[in-house]
């Protein structure tokens, strides 16, 4: 999958319930793309910065770690306040 739309279609097929309304689907897609845009923004900042490759890699690793903490909290049913 090399496009955001391909990732969206895969995500939507896996997590959006069949009975979801068109409004729910549209909102989910907006949020999905907003997340993608946020990551692209971070990547652009890293690439435009005057930092070293190691510094960029450390930022990227921080993003990976943050996502892992979030995903690991999902099965426990952490409240939104705890995972925000």
C-alpha cells in the first residue's frame, strides 16, 4: 500500500461497522487523513531541519513509542482521558 487512500480503504474495511452511516464514514475519513497529515508535517519538519540524521531518527522513534503506548492501552479499555 503506497497511498494514503489505499491505507484508508484497508482501515475502513477492517474497523468501520457495516451499519455505519455515511456521516460516520466521512468523519472517520477526515480524522484518518488528519492523522496522516500530522505525520507528514512532522516528517517535513525533520527533513527541513538542520539536525543530524540521528536526531531525526530519534524523533521518529519517539513517534513509534507514542503509538505503541496508545495501542497497548486499547485492549485494557483505558479511558479517553488516560490515552489523550
